[in-house]
C-alpha cells in the first residue's frame, strides 16, 4: 500500500533536501534523489534512493551569504556617509 502511495507521488524522479541524524545523534544536511523501479509493463517493483551529505556545501553557502550581506551593508554605509 505504501509503495502504491509513493508511486502515485513519485511518478518519475523525486529530489529533495532534508536534515538527517546519525546514529550518534549528530545532524547533517542531505540531498536525496528517489526513483521508482519499474518493470517492462510499467509496474512498480520498488524504489532506489541516493543520498549525499551536503552539510559542508550548505554551511559554506550560508557563510558566503552572510559575508556578502555584510559587504553590501558596509558599501551602503560608506556611500551614505
């Protein structure tokens, strides 16, 4: 039943990001792709998923945004005296 519900939601490939937890409780950010596995008659056999830890990438992007915002603020302050 759950596979049918998922198949109705995931017609082709589904991509998402989410926060996951390791066995030790540490959290990390994940990029995931889930694809249905179909037979020759387009019947659902199951799903295949691939996850990638994107914690460093996300943290770097967040830090870059903070620095960019700070530079813009400083630039605007210098223009406005």
